[in-house]
C-alpha cells in the first residue's frame, strides 16, 4: 500500500473540511428555505383572510348603495341637510306660487297658466319639476333653484313643454 504523503493528507483534510462546511451551509440554507416557506404559507393565509374581508366589505358597500338609492327614492330631499339649505323643501316648492311669470306658455280658451305646486317635485340639489295647467291643458317645466346671499330663492327656466298645436 502506498503511503500518502503529508501533502495528500492535508489536501484530503482540506477537501473534507470544505465539503463539511459546504454541507453545513446547505443545511443552514435549507433551514432558511423552510422558515421562508412557513412564512409564505402564513402570509398566504393572511392574504386569503384579507381577500375574504374585502369581499364582505364590497358586499356591504353594494348593500349600502342600494339602501341609499332606496332612501333617495323614498326621500328625494335626502341631500337637504348635507347642503345646509336655509329653507325647507316645502318652502322652496311653495315659493313657486309667486313665480307664474316664469311660465312662457299662453293658456287656451281664456285660461291662465299656473304652476301646480302641489304636484311639484324636487329632482336633485338644483332642479325641480313642476306641472303647469291652465284649467284645460297640462304641461310641465324643469326649473333651477338657487339660494342667494340673503337666503331668498331665485328661479331660472331650464326647459318646458306645452301642447301648442291644437288645430291639427
């Protein structure tokens, strides 16, 4: 049998030491990989929980939007307090009683066109629909209302309709 030289033995020891060191590094790296895998799995669980919560919140938001829509339909003046209007919706509509001069349509058969205030409706924070009548025919108008600095109400005509062709 050959005797190994000191150089060969040292070389083998160095190789074995490096291999063991490398092996220890691999073991440490595998441990880190296992820790990171556990952390990722935990974060995936947290993410799934957050996605579930988001889904529930989206459902709640849709429900709230539907409820707000129902409130808006039930109470078309839901915005009144938000805007801090100085007069009540009823007072605004009632003020139309003195604004027949805004009606651009002539009555027929001696009738005088007037706003039918009892049937007027607030559409949104700026507009009102009000029927008009002369005792013989009906039409309607869309008016814009605004509050001035002294809290009085100014009206402007946006659009209106009136049966104007009775002869055909």
